[in-house]
């Protein structure tokens, strides 16, 4: 489920009218449904019930402190990729002992910070990084818990910018090289404790097949390493895809009832059903690093139409959100459903481009899409914007970052103030 539906002719987040939030807080405005995040956490937790597991939320998807706090309360761990994300998790009350640290380019400063906080595992992406980790830990008189990220050379069949598990990607260590690397580390690196193995093949996977392929390929390696090095966990990464098309309808009718032909039926139940038996027999703790699945359908970006511009070839609806607020369409040809806050009275559609104010032709949210007509002054919601939306926003064109609101039932809380013009130049000399 997700928390967005028309009630009394107006789009609501749980029991809160988005039109009222737009009037109170202005636009562009991110709105999150706390209930959806909790529901998705619980569903994933239940789907993995047959195996000892821990859900380490991938903070990069949405790092707002209040979102993190919701997940802390559910007992989530956290997968971080920078010192900044660790700082946020700590501020939100997260336990560093349940944090994993991913990424190909950790600095020595970030490594020292995370060692000092006592994180659960460094998910290491190269032998060079493993040696740097050993050195920093030695200097601090500590032993660093580590897992190496294996690149299983499996095709995730997703957009090439977010596919990570093929040999040509910068991520992880080649599958074939892993046993020797573990043996060398155990022999030569006294300040490393090999605690697990990690993999992540890509993001927005809409079929369970690549997950199965990767698990089947890597499981024998896990068994071998567990035996040789007494590993305690295997992280199978994140990547569970969500519905983007007809996202609004799918909330009411059930998640995967309305999907694009290329959005294959990956349900969370199926994910669990296929993977749990394969994982359970290994006798290890399984870590998951979901980002998008937990927060993607839990957020919308509300934006107001400023102008309608009718050209010879096209009609443009110019809105007050731009690619700086939501870059997914520009960067990945990402699809976000666009729905008016005022429920359309008829089924009539107009074919339009919805574009932002930024001085780039790539600044659009859709092109040649049949949408219910909406007029300047009216607001629309860009659906499924809870993951990699605000988190990837920038100040491009000197546009202040949008405000964010978290809804829980009938309560709406401003969880990030809109940036001011002074915020834009803070720190500049
Ligand atoms: N673990 C690792 C090591 C990752 O690199 C990622 C995402 C995740 C977990 C979480 O993946 P998820 O469950 O959210 O698919 N900005 C792109 C997505 C980039 C994903 C980067 N890594 C987008 O908007 O589609």
C-alpha cells in the first residue's frame, strides 16, 4: 500500500489534504507518508521471516532525520556511504553497531570516524581499500570489522546508470578473486576482522530473476568463506524495484496490479519466497540494504503550475519544481506519474510536456504525456518521489531546496524548512 488517495475530490496523504499543505508550506514541497514507510518495513521484515536477518536501510535514498527516526523506531539498521550519512544516523538516534559502510571511495577521515563510532562492518570494494582500513585501524589500536563486496557479474537488467553487478562496473571485487583476497587478508592484515561478504547488483530491479541468479552464483562462495573464515553475515544488498506507472491506482488496488509491461511482477512476498529457502540453509545472518522499496512510493513532490505555453509543436505546462528538485527524469529517463491534487471530474486528457523553470532542455518531468488538464495556479503531485528525490536535489540555478513534510495519520509535521536566500550563500566569502 501507499498513503496517497483522493478523498472528497482532493489528493490526500493519509488523512491530510495535500492542497492545504501546499497552501501552508508553499511549493515545491516534498510530502512523505510515515505509515507507508512503516508498512513497507514490516512487509519486508515478514517476507524474510524464515531466515535470521537485519534490514539496513540505504540512507542515500532519503536521509531526512525524521525519516531515519521512523526507521530507528522500527529497529532498522543503516547502510551508509559517507561520514555525512553516519552523522545523520547518529543524530537520528541510530545505533552505529547496526551500521554498514559501503562505497568505493571512503576517505581515511571517514574510515577513522566510523571506526571510532564502532560500526558493524566496512563493506570494502578493493584490496587497496582493505589495506588502508587495516592501516587506519592499526594506528587507532583497533580491529576493523569488514566484508568485501563481491561483483558477481550478473546482469540486473535495469538502467545502465544504476546497474552495479557486472564486471565492467566500478563496484566490488571480481568473483574469482575473492577467496585469495580473503586468504591474504587473514594472513597479512592483523587489524582486519573478516566478518561477512557483501553484494549489490543494481537498483530498481523489477524481476526476481537477477536476485536468484546472483544468490545462486554466490552462495557456494559464501559457504566456502564461512567455513574458512568463520563469517557471520552475508549482505545481499538492496535493489528491490517499485511501481512508478499508475502508482496512485496501485495504492488502492494493491501494489502490483497496475504495472507497465516492463515492470515485471516482483512482489516482496515473491522475493522472500524465492530467496529465503536459498539463504536459510547457509546458516548465516542475512543483511538487506533496501532504499527505494522502503521510501520510494511513500513520497510525492507537490508542484504548482505557473504557466501554460502553447507552441506550434507542443503544449508546455511550466511548473515551479525543476530538475534541481527531482533529477530522476533527466538523469535516468525516470518515469513519475503526474496527478492533479484536485481530482479530475472527467476522463478528458491533453497531451503535454510538464517542464520546470531551469535553463536546460533536459528539465522536464514528462514529454508528450496524456494528462488531465490542469491550469496555472493549480498543483500536481509527482508520485513515487520519496527515494532519490530530495536526496539528489541541488541548488542549481540558485534555487533554494524545497521543504519536506512528514505525515502520520492526521498529523503533518514540517521536517525540513524551505531554504532561504541567505541559506544559498551561507559559507561563501
Ligand atoms: N546498497 C548499495 C551498495 C547501493 O549502492 C544501493 C544503491 C543500495 C544498497 C540501495 O538500493 P535500492 O534498494 O534503493 O535500489 N539514484 C538512483 C538509484 C541509485 C542507487 C544507488 N545505490 C535512482 O534514482 O534510480
